């Protein structure tokens, strides 16, 4: 039984996705602000710091490589929290209580949000130009459904939220079944692509319906992130607050089987 557990742990630790390839610490803060419907000018630092640290722990559990900049931001949040807990001396000379410790963080968030929105607009413009001056589709490529309004607003942390819901329904199943020795990110990538074969899209949760084992769920999630990084698949919502959908991308991408094995370790 111990050998089975050791093998499972080795499989789980054999591959990591680098988070900075997707989003950074400011993206996580903006995600938390949006999720909690918080006024960006009046951030409850204690709440956000607690949730931020919880996300870091969750990402480590999912075997996502947490970059140093995420830890620096965590330290920054804790520093701001400690400053806000210090008693304020009520003096006649300083009636405005001094500068808000959150001021610099808010400035960085607003600046980053502005640049991110500008990048999104440029990306939208690029897609419009590609449609106007598009090349003929290759025989094996499918034309996108232009009638469907697709919202490209799904980020890494939205996926982590969705995955946590799936994991919470499958708690702690580590030794209830024997895992195959060939459980790898590449195998799960191929399984996802097979599931998408002939399908316009499938639901995010459908990728994990047959994955009652916690480790299999995590490896499948890592495989999905790798396919997103390679631009082989994309995730989106067909309507605001609708279910997360997964579909094949329409750009030419390398076949996972043709990639060097070193890229999967």
C-alpha cells in the first residue's frame, strides 16, 4: 500500500505548471476584488490577505509552481494589514490620520487594470482584423461559430475556483483505487482532445466526471492548463455567469505527441 502511495505522490509531483505563464499576483487580487464585489478604493485588507494566502495554498496543492512575486505580494498584504492594525494617535496636528497604507496598492491595481483592459481591446482588434483578412481554412480546421457570443473572460483563478468545487465533492480519495503507472499529463491531454473530438465544446466539469480519484482530477487539470498554454484549447463562457466551456482552438498548434519529452517533466 505504501508503494502505491509513493507512486501516486511521484506522479503528482512529476509535472508543474508555472503560474506566471497565465496570470500574476495582481490578477489574483483583481479576481478576489471582483469575486467579493469589493470597492477597489476601500479594500478590506484582512479579508483579502486571508483569501490570497488560501489561494496560494490551494495552488501549491494543485502542484502549480507559485512564483516568488506571489510570495512578495503576500508579504506586502501582511505588511499593510499590520500597519492598519496599529493604533492611530488622535492629535490636533494630524486630523486626517496620515496616508492610507493601501494607497500604493490601489494605485498599482488601477494602473495594471488599465493596461490589462488596453491589452484586451488590442486583442479584440487583432481578432477583427484576422476575420477581415483571414486565410483559407485548412481542410482539418473547423470554422468558428460566429453566431455564438463568446466571452473570453475566464482566467486561471476562475478555473481554480471551479476545480476546488470538484475537489470538494471528492475529498481525500488517495488510496481507494489503484492508479495506472502511465498516468501522466500527456495521457490526460490526449484524453481531453479525444473528448473534444467532433464536439463544438464540452463543459469544464465534464472533463472530470470519470475522475473520482483526487490525483487524477489534479493531473487532468494540469493537462488542461498545458493545452491552454499551447493554445490547443480555450475556455470561455457563452453567457455572463454561465458554465465554463472548453473547446478546440482554431489556430494551428503542435501535436502533443511531437513535443520533446523534456517539456513534460
